C-alpha cells in the first residue's frame, strides 16, 4: 500500500519537460499542504529534444491552468495539425501521406456516424483508395500553407478541432519552471549523488546541495534513471528487437516557407528518418538512425545531399527503446525518459508522460492519498499497456514494402509483437475497432484512436481496400443512401 495521507513533502528529481510537468501535477494532486520540491543539475542539463506534441498537450494546459497565448509566446510555439510522412512506402517523390489530428469537416466528425462499430465515411474513402486526409477541413489549411494567425483564428472558431504544438524544448522547460514556481514549487540546484533507502523505501537523497528527505519521489531524471532504474533496480524491458533506431543527430535550419508548416515532417531516409519541426524562429530537425546501419559521417553526407548545405549538429543523442517494468514502485513514480522511450516518431513521449501524470494524480485524489496494492498493480499494468499501444502503432509505420536499403529491409523484417501481427490479421478482414484499442488504454484514455490507426494502417497497406469495401456492403438501404450523398461531396472535394 502507498499511504500518502500524512505526506508532507514530495521531491521531483529532474528539471526537463517531464520533471516540471510532474511538479505541476504533484502540486495539483496533493494540494497546498504538501511541499513540492524539484532538484535538477544545470551541469547535467536536459536532453533538449522533444519539440512536437499531440492534442493531449491542450488538456495539460487546461489541467494546470496555463494560458495558451503566454505558453506559445514563451516557447516559440507553432500550431501542429498532424504529421506528414514522406517516402515511407516506395521512397518515390510522390510517396506522401498525412496523419491529421482532426476528423472534422464543417460540423461533422468522421466519428459522428458509426454503424456496427465502424465509420462508413472513412471506410468509403478507403474502399475508393482515397487517403483519409481527404476528409478533415484542416487539410485545406495545410495545403495552402495558411499563416499561424489564420489557423489560430480558425481553430478558435471551430472548437471541435484537435490540434497540438511544435515548440522549443529548452524554452518549454524554462517556461514550465516559471509556472511551477509561481504555484509554490521550490527548486534546488544540485546533483543527486546517492539514494538512501530503508526497508525498500526511498527515505532521502544525498546531493551536492545537501540531504533531501521526502515521503514520495518522482524520478524524472531522464535517461540517467537515478532512482527507479539505478537505486530501486526496476527491470528494463527493451523493445530493441522491434524498433531498430537508437541514435539521433539534431540540427537547426532557417525557415524556407512564407509561414511555418502546419505539420511535423517525417522524412524517410536511407537508414532511419528525419524530423523537421517548425517553431516560430527556425526549423528544428534531426536524423534518427540505426547505428547498426549508418555512422555519423554517413548521416552527415546524406543530410548534405538532401538539403544542399553543410549541416552542424547541435547534439548527439543515443537511446534504447523500451520501458521500465513498473513505473510506480515503492514510494517512487518514474516519468518521462526515466520511465520509458520508444523513438521520436509520432511524438509519443511527452504525450505518454502527460497521460501518465494525470492518471497518477487522479488515482491519488480518488483514493484520498492511500493507494491499495491492487490499484498500484493496475496502474503499472495500464501504463505498460499504453507503451505497448505506442509500440504496436509504430510497428505499423515500419511494416513497409520499401526495400531499397538494408535498413528498410531490416526494419520491415524486425520482430513484430504477437499483438500487432494479430491485429493486422483482423485488419485484413475489417477496419480497426474500439475493442482492438481498449487493451492499450491508460486511465480511461487511448493515445491513438481509430482514425489514427486507419490513417496509417491504410496508407501502409495493413488495411486493404477490400476490407473497408466489404463492411460497407453490409449497410442497410437507408445507410447506403446516406453514404451515397456524402460520397458525392467527398469525391468532389
Ligand atoms: C531524438 C529525440 C527526439 C525526441 N522528440 C520528441 C518529440 O518530438 N515529442 C515528444 O513528445 N518527445 C520527444 N522526445 C522525448 C522528449 O525529449 C522527452 O520526453 C522530454 O524531453 C522529457 O525528457 P525528461 O524530462 O524525461 O528528461 P531530460 O530532459 O533529460 O531531463 C532530465 C533531468 O534530470 C536531471 N538529472 C539527471 N541526473 C541527475 C542527477 N544525478 N541529479 C540531479 N538531476 C539530475 C537533469 O539535469 C535534467 O534536468 C524525443 C527524444 C529524443 C531522444
């Protein structure tokens, strides 16, 4: 049992995006009677990557009472409407699809009309071989490169739209620090040197700023995993046999278009892929690669050829895909990179952190700060399930026919989880259903819903046209008429 009824102090280790969001959640969950302190080391610094989000970022802004305009100004944010995938199937110049967050056109979402567990409008698009980006109204904004002002005004007039942000990661950590300190969170500059334990519980930390005692700890120490990984020894479950990427070379470029693009670009490269993330002042880019397939000199040569200029890396990052077996262990919660990471594709890391934090905060509040062992086990299971969902969703992106380099052949041949293989067999006969995704839910939320699975699954060939067409044939005569009318306007668009 985790008894925090008389807790006086919570300490967060780490001042990256995860640490500061965790501090905000601890303040939110425990209320003013509990002191929240964050210790971080400027000497170690933060990873400084992580500049794309998904729509649950807006839920976090609301939850912690953060004003959108102030956040956007302070973090050089731009609006993100989805992701553009270039070259993930054939690698040809016209090989492109969009994974948009929005499912809305006019007043109607693709999800408003459901029949027998599927969505006739998206099934119709797939049955005609048309990409799902054809439906949402935001696609027109993307195509004509609308300005940020125009898009923000448009989003304000369309409250059902889902959108997210691109931002400067270092500015985000600074901004969140200001927000947390304004809510009474104390910050200590110092490097944690030793974790003091008593009967399996963490009781204190020794740091070069002195000794810190607390009732509850958050390990947001990034890839160092100072408490959960090193002191508690929670086992690490690797996804390296499934996902091959293990390094990234980030760099910056000036903007090239009149307005910042509204999508993150995920450009398939010879031995991985490249992200291009537009913030207000620059393009933040990075080649994520497999060290088994290319070295840094090869990466730089390929980037030079792609951009037609010299590329100056701003960092060199190494990582391993996987997650902790349990992120809530004893009196410690691990979040952010300390809890797990897959790779940057689809911007899942901050999103998972935010879902996990609110799940934990709700659990603490709902249990009056006394959490039973069975709830802890369930919490850990669901957090792991959400990682499994991310893993399976990403596997679908790599389930490709592209085979022009060793990397793409190896990525497609890499181990697929039995869960993903089973879903793919189901998708061969019918489109994804909510029941397929429920096993991935965490705290009642599912990170990528049916439209996301349909968009990527159809684009990559995991969902064949036939599967979508077959289920349409089972519609009633009335539904067929309704579909016919809607199809006319979709065909014309
Ligand atoms: C290449 C790459 C691209 C990514 N792109 C995205 C993306 O587009 N979208 C997304 O959502 N996520 C992305 N991520 C993940 C994202 O970077 C992280 O989720 C996010 O930055 C949070 O990191 P963090 O706070 O867990 O760790 P960090 O930023 O590394 O912070 C760790 C903190 O712990 C402190 N610390 C460590 N050891 C000690 C110690 N001994 N004593 C005191 N303090 C200590 C450090 O000083 C630092 O403050 C990406 C990651 C990588 C590697």
